[in-house]
C-alpha cells in the first residue's frame, strides 16, 4: 500500500505538548483531543510495523494507555509528536517480539508514507516516492523515516540509533540529495 506523507507543523507539536501535559494532570478530554489530532497518523505508524490493521489497532489502544501512564514523563518543549510515535513504535515492536511476529524485519518492511486518514492508494506520486525511497541505502531510509515521518530531530535520531550526529546529518543530506535527483520530475517536491 502507498500513502502520502503529511508533515506535522510546529503549532501541532506545541498543541500536542500542551495536551500531553493536560493528560498528565488527569484531563480525560485531552487524551481524546490527542486521538482526534493524530490518532490516524499514529495508527499508520503501527500499521507500518504490524502490517495488519487489527493488530495495529491493538497497538494503538495499548499505546494510548501508555500515553496516560507516562504523560508525566513527557518533557514540555520537546518534540511531542516524536514522543507519541516512539510510544507507538515501541509498543508495536514489543508486540511483534512477544508474539514472535518479528521475522528479521528491517526498516524496509516498516516504511510507508501516510496521512493516517485512510488506507487507499492516493496517487502515482506516492508510487514514485516509494520507489525512490527504495533506492536509498538502509541507514538513509531509516534516518529519512525518523526525520520526516516520526518528526525527530538530528539529536533525537542520533540518540535513537546510537550513532554520531554528524553521521545522521551526512546520511540525511545524502538521502535528500538522492531523493531530489530521483524526484526532480515531480512538480510539488
């Protein structure tokens, strides 16, 4: 399946941070607001890993329980969307591990571009982008995924992958250069 990527804005990240803080204070409506804002996108993260909608929905439900449980651990001013995506990703990976569903999967098996709204093929552009992404080296695909899909900073990616920030920066730069060359015919890129 192919999808179209939607980048989360700074305003959305700030808003999510406020909502997470409200969840930590027991605000039940804040959790619902988080779901309304990014539930579809988070489901897409889970779908990218689980490859099964029913399992992805289970992951999302469990992730929202964890969001409530760990909301007080969220550091205001940090990347709220990346924090949420990390919870979903880790919950999905733990489920794969616990159910022995992980069969040597790597970033290629998790990669999908999505807006989280539906699971239909959106356009020929999505196919072109997915094909271009497949031509990147595995580490380049990983850093692009984390930067643009999980909305993580270079520092966060460096910590997540346990590699130097300069290595992350170089891989992002090289991946973007390669993608730009491969996608030069797409007008809105």
